[in-house]
C-alpha cells in the first residue's frame, strides 16, 4: 500500500460521496479505489466507511480520521509548494470555478495569461453561475460575486469592484415618464438576475446620498447576465449589469443608461477557497495575479 495515495483516495471518497465519483476524479479504476480503501482499513485495523450495494456512510472513526488526514495532506502539499517557491515555479493542478458570463467576458482571458506565465500549473476551469460546493467538487479557488463570507470552512479575499450600469432599450423607454431619481424606478419592469441575494432591491448613490429601491416583482428573470442583456435589447425592461457587458450597446445606442447621475452600488468580486488551501502556493499566486490584473 502506498499510504499517501490511499489517504488521498480516502479523502476524495469522503468528499465526493461515492467510490465511482472518486475514481473518476482521480482517474483511477473503481477497483483501485476499493483496493486502497480496503488496504487502509486493514492497516488501521478499523472500518472507516460502511458500504452496502446501494450506499455508503462514514463510521465515527472514519469522520475523525478524515478531519485529521486533511490537515496532514494539506501540510504536505504546503511543504511541497514551499520548496517549489524557492525556484519560483508553482506546479500542480489548479481547479478554478468562474461565473459563466463574467468569466467569459472578463476573467477567462486573464486565466489564459496566468497559464502562460506559470506553465507548470495544470488548469481546469469550470464555468457555472450557480454556487458549487468547493470541497465536494474539489475546487481550489472560485471567483464569486457577493459579500464577504461567514463560513468558517472557507476563506475569501476581495479582488475587484465591478462597476454596474442601469440601462434599457430606447424602445422600452419611449413613452415612459421621465426618470431622474431612484424613487422613479419603483414601477418599471425589472429584469432580474435570479441568483442574486436581492434581485429586486437596488442601491444607488449620488455624492453622500444613498437610496435603496424595492422594485415590483421581476417581469423577467434568468440566471445569466448575457441572457439578461438580450432581454433588455428586446425591450422587456430595465436591467442592472456589469459595465463590461454593455459597453458596445451603450456606445451604439442600442441601450441607454438610466439616471446616470445616480450610481448603482458596485458589485464586489471575491476569490473564495477552502480554509485548508490557505497555504497553497499555486492558490496564492493565482489570487494575487488575478487581483493585480483586475486592478
């Protein structure tokens, strides 16, 4: 038995929930995964996982062992990365989760640039607007919008403030009452990003004045920013989007900024990563690179 391999196999089985998922993730056969678990349990003299033909569950000893070996494995990786740091060549696999629209428009190009600068790092990018479980999915770092975390199993670092624009098509605005203040927005048709924590509550600032506006229920909602822009171009309502999404449409007049004197609240981007990745050199290098590039 290669104990380090067996420990890594056990860890992924616990995190992914099945032997098959761990085998796929590690590029092992399912038989090899079973063999490593069996040999580890035989070496320890205790069952770590209860398994039947239909399901598996952790034993109490298995749960305790998992929590301890995660720390050990992460320390080993940290030691490896520290040695690599002496030659300034971070190595290994880096799995990154990005929001779909902003990832394609703004972030993925930076990741390609990062890859050119760090050829020793193997990169896997997952584009997904839904929040994925980083530990369960084996993600090293995710770029997410929102607020600071309050999850003790995660760490986060703010990397960028995204300027947003409130806009609509000229066809939609034709015939509407003049809008000069956020309060004038209360009865507009709202195009909402359905994954937002507050899709119907928009915040604006002008100098030292701030206003929060509670809108009518959304006339159209979708979980992707590019789809929201398309809905706005079809004249379905007003939309609040990152400036990068609509620069061309604003320049050509296909979309028009609404109450431009009042600035929507910026949308913060965070790099989020499991707490046990805090000392990972490749994660730190990636976060610093993205933060510096964006700013």
